[in-house]
């Protein structure tokens, strides 16, 4: 599957707020673990290694 | 120190009166060298085995013998001993901190003679192999150390050092089974490369009499309260011995950690104050995943730890070495007996190197999960464990060791036609199944292997055996109990091959499927048989 990189979120500000809110009150280590859990949940939802490889490559390049 | 086992001491062999020339010399009487020697002897090959020691493994080392290994020992006549003495288990449980994260069942399927795993101390296996080797006429020379090796086009010349003196031995074929620190490998200057893991583990084998409170299962802890921040593995062996494996970290001092004053409190913290135990064997190890670039170097062939090494997670070391022996023995026997060209031996590399890479890949991945290096790896590892307790999707990601699975030689140049879709394809080890022979319970695999066989799903066809290539045995399996056929009363044999009625399967001496035929046409069978032996000469470029 091809990674879909078109803008798809109806309310992007709400997503940003949701992520910030999820990390509120967590120290750096707990935050890191929350992100890791989140990545795993989403990766399973996507369920396609090929798409995930493209996503990881894109994320690395952007940094 | 072991209290439950006394190592046998074998009498050192006298030295030969003059320089000798022998056809096959096995260097090293460990698990793999002994298995290879026994298999060769049973195929009618004369073998001399040299070992620098006079006994079997000191301390148990390998304890988990996988189903495929048990089937190989079944073929060699030792399977019943493993079942009788060994501890059969199939459930693994994984804990994270103080709760269970995940449990798995290794062989949910019934109808196989051998279970997924049997736990047994390596020294018992080696002791039985020594007995069987002697009975099969293998010449075992204890306390004969290989001190120099000169490889030659027609074999290898060895300088052997024994208690009575030294001598020169010419081997037409040298099978290097001298373990992870292989002298033969090093003296030939062959690079043994791969990855070293910067961690140390403590093995404490302890004797606990009476009720321990642990079932016969594999228990693995990540970050348990009794050993914070590290992993621990618990496994049962025969003779009331339990294996406990503590991760120590890279900074641990190996000598210090082996002292009973250090080990006993660790074990007590785990078992509880009230459980009395005795230390049986203690060892501290680090591990590596590495292999030789090639296993065959002309007339010198490497097998077992001398050829490749993996981390113990997954029990892939010994089990892989036994499969090396299984793969190589019949090939060498056929070449020596003039029934196949020497090029057949190159298929050993072609089949066992991918198998080794699979073992190394699995073992490396397990190691990365168990001993995560770096903050990110650790965060992901812990995240998986945290999710696994409540969410099924994360459980398969938990990796406490992917346990040894049989190697499949898919795509091997020795493989012939698939014949039909599904079931056990060419390259896979033939699956077992319960059958009845003259009304008595029996197992399919007992009738396959040692020689080539043609498994035919149908009643006996009297004209077929005579039409097969020399040395190929016909084995008829039908669903009606016709005299002269094995009765597939449960229908599992045919189902596991997904075979059509009348279908036939050509099976190699190592019980791997060579080719399948929807109808047994003698010309097609002869061509596949030739391919499984001699076809190699055309296809494999050295
Ligand atoms: C802690 C631990 C746990 C393990 N657990 C498992 C497990 O559960 N399951 C599993 O499958 N594997 C396991 N393994 C791996 C397994 O023990 C090895 O893969 C296995 O022993 C390899 O057998 P081998 O015959 O190749 O080598 P070895 O058993 O090492 O035998 C080599 C032999 O060569 C002899 N030798 C050496 N040099 C010379 C010389 N110069 N001349 C003559 N003879 C010589 C030695 O004396 C020895 O007898 C474990 C290993 C360890 C350390």
C-alpha cells in the first residue's frame, strides 16, 4: 500500500491539542513510553509493513 | 559440583603404531560430532572420532531439544530415551514486573510422536550417543587432541596429541565439529564474524526436591520484582533440576558472580525463603551471533558451533547443529558409496546457510528485545509489554526467544516438482502422523528416512517397487487398512501432505520432502531422484 500523505484531518488543531493533552503531567520517560505505545497501537491498526516502512522513512527524512 | 550427575570417564584410546589414513575423521565428540558419526555409521560409513577430553559435556548447557531434533534422534534409534527421561513441555508464560503478560502454546496440534520440546541435560544426550556410536562401530578416540591441521586437495593431515604420544593421521574427509572455539577453524584462518552482545547472563542450575510451586512450563520474566531491571528465565530439567538464567548486565564481574555467596541470594529472592535448594552448576556467559562464510572448504566440512553460533534464546544452537548433521550425513555417505557425485556436498552449504541465517536472525531479534540497548529500544520494549497484558494485538510482539523450528529447504536445487498445491512442500521435513500397522498403533515418520522412500497414498501397487530407482523404498499409506499398507485411520497423513488419492511423495534420507507427484510415474520419479542426488552437479556452481 502507498502511504497516504494528503491532508486528511478534518480538525488538525484538535489532533494537536489531543496529543499535547495526552502527555500533560508526564515526565520525559513516561512521555517517551506513551508515544511508543501509541506508535504500536497505530502500527497495528495500519497493519501493513510496507506502509509502515514508508512512514518511518518519511519521518526520519523530515527530522 | 553437579550432585545429580557424575560424568562418565572414557578410557583414552591407544595411539596407532604407524601413520594412518582414514576415510572419515570427525574432530570433536560433542553433541554434533557424535550425531554426525552415528548417522554416518548407520549409513555404513567407517568413522573415527577424535576428542581432546574423556567425557561428555560438563554441566548441562543445552536443555531444550526441539521436535525436529527428537525426530532425528527417533530416526537414529534414540527417540524413546529422550521421551522417557526428558521433561515434556509446550506452554510458555511471559511476565512483566509482577503480572503475566502473555502465554503461548507451542504445539496445539495432536498426532505427532514427538512433542514441541523435551528438556534434557545435554550430557545425557551425549552419553546415549556415545553408547549408540559404539554399538554402530564408530571408533571413538578420547583424549586425542587435534594439534595441527593441514588441508589438502585430497583431505587433511592432522597432528594428533594423545596421552601416549603424538601421531599423524590422514583424513580423506575431516568433519570439523570442535565447537564454538574451533581449533580447526582458527588454524585454517577462516573468519568467524558477526555480532557480540554486550550483556552477561548467569546460569544457575539448582536442585529443588518436592513441590516447587512452578508448573512444567517455560517462565520468562521481564523486570521482575526479585531481579529488577533485568530478565530471568526458569525451566525444568529431569532429576529435580531447574535452570534459572539471570540477566546481569555488561558491567557484572563474571568471576565474582559465579561465587555461591552471590548466586544463592539471587535464587532465594526468586524462589522465596521457604524453598530449600542446592546449586548444581553455575556459569556466567556472554553470547554472539556469527557464522563462517561457507561450511564446506574442500574436504574439510564444518558443522555445529564450529560453523555457527547463536544466543541461547530460542534454543537454536544445538538444535541447528543436529540438523546440520542430519543434512550432511546422508550426502557424504552417498558420495563415498559412489551413488552421487561430489557436487552433492555443495548442497549442504546451499541448504544449511539459509537455515543458519534464519537462526541468527531470530536469535538476534530476541536478544534485541530481551536486552534492549539504548533508550528508544527500551521504551518500545516496555511499551510492548505494557500493552500485552491487556491487548491481544501486542502479545505476538513480545519476544522472549523464538523457539527453534525445523529448517525448510524451500528453493533448494535438490527439490523436484510440487505435484499439487498445499501441504508439506518440497524442502520441508515430512510431517508425522499416527498410523496403524497390522492393527497396531505406529507413526508415519518411523517408516521414512535413512534411505530414499516413495510415500504413496493408496493401496499397495505390486508393480511399483520394482519400477523405482535402486535404493528407493515404497511405503504405501491408505485409508482402508489394506494389508501391506500403513492405515491412515485418522486421515492425518494425507491431510498433512494435502495429497490427492494416489499421490506420491519422494522423501530424502533426512526425511525432507524431495518431490511430489499427483500420479507416481516411474520416469518422473527417477528424474526427481536423480536431481536430489546428481542434479546438484549441474545446478550448483562452486
Ligand atoms: C548456557 C547454554 C545454554 C544452551 N542451551 C541450549 C538449548 O537449550 N538448546 C540448544 O539446542 N542449544 C543450546 N545451547 C547450545 C549448545 O550447547 C551447543 O550448540 C552445542 O553444544 C554445540 O555442539 P557441538 O558439538 O557443535 O560443540 P561442543 O558441544 O562444544 O563440542 C565440541 C567438542 O569438540 C572437542 N574439541 C575441541 N577442540 C578439540 C581439538 N582440538 N581436538 C579434539 N577435540 C576437540 C571438545 O572437547 C568438545 O567435546 C546452549 C549453550 C549454552 C552455553
